[in-house]
C-alpha cells in the first residue's frame, strides 16, 4: 500500500521520497513513526528520511514531536492532514500575490505579460477568498460522516 500511494503522490507532482514517507505515516496504525522506523520501513537512509520530513513539515503534512521519556523525535501525521496543507493559503499565496502585483506594476497592466500576471494574481486572490467557504463545507461534511 505504501508504494502504491507513494507512486500516486509522485505522479501528482510530489517529490518521490516525501511521497513515500507521507504514505508510510498515513497507513501506519497510529500515524507516528521515528526517523529510524521510517528508514527501516522504507529501506532508505536516515538522510533521505530527514530531507523528506523537512519537506513534509514545511508544507504542513506532518509535525515533529518529542517522544515521551526519550530524546528521539517522532513524526506525526494528522488524520485530516490534507486540510491544513491545502488550506494554508495565507502564508502560501500571500508572497506570490505580492510578487505578481509587483510584476504587474513593473511590466504595466496594459502589456500581455502584465495581463497574464494580473490574471494569475486575481486567480490566487479568488482561491484564497473561496477557501473559507470550502473549509466550512468540509467541517459540516465531517460532522455527518
């Protein structure tokens, strides 16, 4: 299952190792694994796991915790991991929107390049505004599961 899901994530554009690590955590019974457990499960090096968990933490698909009574870190995936990763539009899109706005100002809104940048900016602003409503609908859906 891990390899099939990892391959599907890779085919969708995720880097291969983070795809495999995320898949391993998703299918794990409690969604918690140490770096050494992940390395053993996936037959990869600790360095490969380290890079993968750094990437996954950055995009919000897992978090790092300290294991009780130990100095080991444990990596945890939330049951609703996709929600946080896909809806973190403020910090994800804000710098892109600002750069697009600067580009429009630099090129001029009346140029073809400026128009493309403006369309991109408007789309990301639209997605950001729509996300709140989508989250409300998702929470309502979860309550009916």
